[in-house]
């Protein structure tokens, strides 16, 4: 049996994570998702560090920061944030000097989670395999964990498509849009192309009347919320959220006229 005390004794903020995931079963499933994706992510972080590709390095450490924050890995989230800020400033010296500390903490967390789960992580099937549902929601967020969480919430109701940043969202809407797309859940703070650039694209192409958009964001400052509502969005859902909250927002969004 999984012993949550193992996580607590090793500095994992489980209580904060449960505000987002709601229950231990969902939290544990998300731990599996984390293990499924983290190895490739860490390998790519190393690759971009060695190539001095600070732009792509920043994107991946931002994603590692988000995942770590949601799962309660406070120190790993803090270290990832420091690397994100340094790489965005093209401070390669900081990245190189502090890379080992980041990887040491990342590997500690991976070993801890593996020990907590007590088994090899279960392979998670693609959320979009063999889905025949006739209503589609697009989730746009740079965090694998948030995308997968929302995908699980609506797995029995809608086809859930996923985009890792604003560029992927715009590419999908511009090339694949059809009437089955009934709404978009859009994060604001993403690397490459952020949520406000997606909102500008929708505004410039008169898409808000065709595709309702709701915002999901960890930035609940007054300025950000006010700026978001200068666009004809449906609602803003602040992170952390629970299943009931996101279902409420989606229900409002798909019935929006």
C-alpha cells in the first residue's frame, strides 16, 4: 500500500496538491503520468543545455516547474523556476553552474515517487485513441499533468484534444476546425506563444462567436483577470481547481450563446 508519510517526510506538499487533484486516487494516477513523461523531459533538458539552446531549455524547465508545483515537489519547482528565469535571460553561466543541483533534485524526486508507487509506472494510453465522441474540447496548457487531469475528468463525455502551447492551439484551429469543437480551455502563461496571443488570434479572426473560450490560469492577479475579460471569454478558472469547478466552467462554456 502506498504510504503518503513517505512523501511528507521527504518534503512533498501533498495537502496543497490535493486542492488540485481532489483525492489520493487521482493524485496517485498523476504520479504515474509524471513518471511516464519525466525521463524524456530530463533527457531533452540535458540535450538543450549541452547545445546552449536556451530558448528550448526555458520551455522544458518551465514545464518541469509546473508539474513539480502541481505535485507538491516544492524544491524542484523552485530550482526549475530559477533555471527558467536564467535561460530566458540567456544566462548560460547560471544554467551550467547550477545544472547538477537541478538534476540531483529531479533524480531524487523520481526515485522517491518510484518508491512511493512501489512498482514500475503504468503506461497511460493516449487520451485520443479510438474515441468516437462527437463533441470535442481543446485543452491548451504547457503542463502535461493539467492536460491529462482534464482529459481524465471528461474522458467519458467528450473527445479531449490537447495542445502544449498557443502555437499548437492556433495551428489546430486554423487547419482542423470543425463544428465538433465546442470549447477551449486556455492557459495564459505558456512559453513560445502564450494565451493572450491566442486570444488576439481569435479576436482578429472573429472566432469567439464560433468557439467559446474559458481561461485556466495560475495567475489570479487583478490586472491579469481584467485583461482576460477585455476579450469576450466565458469564464476564468483559477488554479488550483477541483473536478467540480472545471465541470462547472465547461458546462457554462458549451451552453454559451
